[in-house]
């Protein structure tokens, strides 16, 4: 059950701390490493492919080595380190709190709300209405459920299950933590480089699309389950073709459907879950739905890794 407790430990840190200080945050450090790559290259796709394949693998390898080394001293030390890795590679509470603050500000200071939106969504907010600002905040939280939480948790589950099959507890923890680090590195590269205006970002963006395919749809399912409205998945599907990303529309569209609101990125897409943009009450309900879905994601992952490690251990005893 050590692997399951590792997930619980990471969830407790998320609840208590939300995020480490930026100057000590490993993901921020990874971002500083990537930043110099954002320039013109004579062969941008070749460079981008090397970056997309190499840097996430390097991050995963370092994490796996550290957790394995810790396991030589104590399985609990490796579990502690794996839990810390999972904590720094997941994110939910901080973005949720920032989104809520932005939504509240739309009723008292629209200019301040537009300014705070820059930390949540990469769009020009200077001319957005209050409803469009709230829409962007809700969309951002929904998308982050997938790439900031469900994706690294899923990687942990896969890594722990694979590690349990080929080794002991330390191997399982090392592969689980490495999986989370790899996914976070892929997503960070996409967020920094994966734009049409940056040729070097083609490979990071395509890799992120592939990696996020399952997490985005699992996130949509979690939202529908929390809202007790599985039919929202069917309703959302009808308008997802307008979303440029093959993945982000799923959690955003499902959230729009379950709360009967219209989510809009002006000039890009409209998710027609309702007749109007979300007001403050609807926006806050949507954020609560995402928060509960996040808790469900943590619990589900803890159960999956607990069953995986327990099942393999039991089969060994029986054999």
C-alpha cells in the first residue's frame, strides 16, 4: 500500500500548500532550461523533435534515478520522494483559487479581472466582456484538470503497475514518479513552444496532443460523473469540432454541458452548453465541479495503484 499512500501524500500537500515557491519549483526550473530554445533555428522541426523526445526522457531518467537511490536506504524514503515528485507535477488548487478570484473581480473591477486572466488563459483579454472573462476562467480550470492533474496521475498509475510487474516497491515508485515527470515535461514544452507561430514547437505540440488524448477524455468522464450527468458527454461531442485542440474541448465542453452555459473564445470557438455565458454563480459551481472531479481523480489513482501493487504481491504469495 506504499504506492497508494504516496498518492494520498501528494494530495495532502496539494490541499495544504497548493504550490511550492516558484524559485524552488522544479517545473519552473525546467521552464528556465527550455526558454533559450525559443528562438529561430535553421532546422526548427529537427530541433523541436530532439527537444520533445530528449528533455522529457532526461527529466524522467533523473527522477527515476533519485527515487531508486532513495529506495536503497528505505522504501519509505523512496515513497516520500515519489510523493514530492507527484506533488510538484500536479496542479489544481492554485489555478482554481486564481480562477475564482478572477470571477469575483468581474463584478467589481473588470479591468483587474482582465489583468488577472493573463495567468489563466493565453488570450487577449483587453476587450473581453465580464461574461467572456468568466468563460475563459472556467475553460482554463477545465483544461487544467486534464493536463495539470489527470495526465500525471494517470502516468503514475501506469508506471507503478509496470514497475510492480518487473520489480519491487522501489521500482514501482521510481517508474510512477518518472512517468509523472515525463508527462509534465511534455506538457510544459507544449505550453512554452507549441504555437503555430513557433516552428520549433511542432513536435512538442504533436507529442502533447498524443499524450493528452486519454487524460482529456477521462477528465470529461470525471466531470460528468461528479455532475451525475453522463449524457453531457454526448451533448458536448456535437460542438467539439470547432475547438482547434483535439483534446481540450472534451473537459471544457462537458463542463459547459453539465452547467448549461455557453463557453466562448471569441473568433475561435463556441461551446454551446446553454443560452448565455456563465454568471458568477454558474462559474463558481463549475469550478466546484472541477475541484470535486480532482478529488475523485486522486482517490481513483490511489485505488488503482493499491490494487495493482496488492494484486501482484498476492499473486506472488499464491505462486
